[in-house]
């Protein structure tokens, strides 16, 4: 659907330089392969990079950083290309977040539609505007707030509360005693409030002995007795949970996901974990039981966090890292085990020099050997 460029500029609070009557057909997948009628998004604020993309793009409409006009080459290009239209914004990537819904052609679920093929307990309370898809089941004493959308094949157990304006996609399973606040999005096939992975043996297990440096292992059976999870799960406002992610309920208390936190696909968050506000948990992260993560922490893809550790505010954990101990606030870390980022990079540079050092050592060793032979 064509959209006037002035409407796009207003939506992202941008400054329009060019034709006020211009119309945009779609967002370009990439500036280089854009067609004239599309809007090319150039996120880079590095003048040389941005200018190269502007010159190579065939799009007549470009959204760029307003900082580029401070560069003489970029400013000259904008002034000389009067046939093109430029939207200048402070943060182009944030502008994308503001305008992308204008171009969203996906079908949306009808509000206030309760499928005849759904199963809803008599004691469940559904507020105005709730939608429930086919083959979804809602248990006893469940409460669901206004305008929440529940898609097909969702299973909601007893004693669950869900707030307003939530979106729960197909295949989600929500166990009993889970509390979900407002504007929470849960993507397909995620499982919320499942049992914690918690077992114990009557006598100290071999793992416990190993931890205490006792190597007198028991070579017979070690029957693992399950510690039942009788706690709950609390998910605060504006949380998003990706597809195929599992969050366990607490053993006695609650597992907690803080306000504004975004969790990617295929993550595992264990029992009794506490995650603070506005955290980013990227795909394939595993967080072991009773770990405490403070506010604005970023855990990159494929990281593992050991049980019972504490992570301070504003920590960034680099991809594929293993965290085995507490992390102080404001600390970027990386590696297995995770160490401060600066130290990690120094070690990597040292490793990169090893082949050359080994060769130099071999040559020096040969040179000394030859000298000894001559003497």
C-alpha cells in the first residue's frame, strides 16, 4: 500500500528534504537492491559508508542519519540530488521501529472472537475484547485481561492470571500458578512454568564428592529423587518471550522476569531465576537455577550461566561465554570461563602470535644447535 513520504517523516519525527508529494511503495530490503519507489534505510552514521550506499542505491527515497549533513561530502550529495528525497532522523534504526507498522501487511486475529472449538472452564474470567483461537484450552480460576489475543492450540492450566493487551501465539503451554502482567508477547511453542530440573540423592552423589575433592566415588546406583517445584512464575509488564523458550517455575518461591525484558528463541531459564528490568537474553542462552540477573544486562547468544551466581547492573556477556561466578556491575565479559573483555582480547592477540613465536623459537633453537656443533 503506497504511503506518502510526509506521513512517514511525521511518524518518525524526521526532517524531510525533497518532494512533499512523493509516495513510497515499500521498505527496501537493502539500499543496494532497492527499486526507485521504495524507501532505503541507511543505518550507518559513518559518512564514507553512508555516502557509498546512497550513491549505489537506486531508491528515490532514503532515510538517513541527520548527523551526515555535518559531513561536506554527504551534504553536497544531498544538495546535488534534487530528484531524491531524504528523511533525516537522529537514530535511523529507532525510526524503523516507529514506521515499520505502516508497511505491515500481515493478517491479524479478530478481536473478541471466542472459537467454538476452544475449551474454557466455567470459572475462567475473560475480560472484554479477549480472543481465543481453535483448540485452545483455559483451565479453572484463570483470569485474562482486556484485549488479550490467544491464538490456536494454546494450553493454559489452572490458577493462571494474564493481563491486558497480551499476545499468546499458537502452541504455547502455560502451567499452573503463572502470573503474566500486561502487554506481554509469548511466541509459539514456548513453555512457561514447567517443573524445575532439581534432583537429590539420599547419600552424597559423585558430583558432590567431586566438588569437595573426594574421589572415593560410589560405583553403584545413585537414585535421583525429584524435588517437586511448588512455586510459581511471574512475568512483569512489556516482556517478550521468543519461540521454543522454556521458563521453569520456582521450587518454593517464584521465578521472576522483570519489566521490559526481551528473551529470544530457544532459551532455557531454570527454577528460582531472577531477571531484572530491560534485559536482553539472546537465543540459545541457558541460565541455571537461582541465578540473579540485575537490570539492563545483555547476555549474547549461546551463553551459559552457572547456578546461584549474581550478575550486576549493565553487564554485557559476549556470545558463547560461560559464566561460572558473580559479575560486578558495568562489566563486559567474554570467554570460557568469562573474563573481562579487555583481558580476553589481549589473550586472543597473544594466541594469534603463537605460531610466529613458535617458528622463531625453532629457528633460534636450530641456530644455537649449529653454533654448539661448530664449537
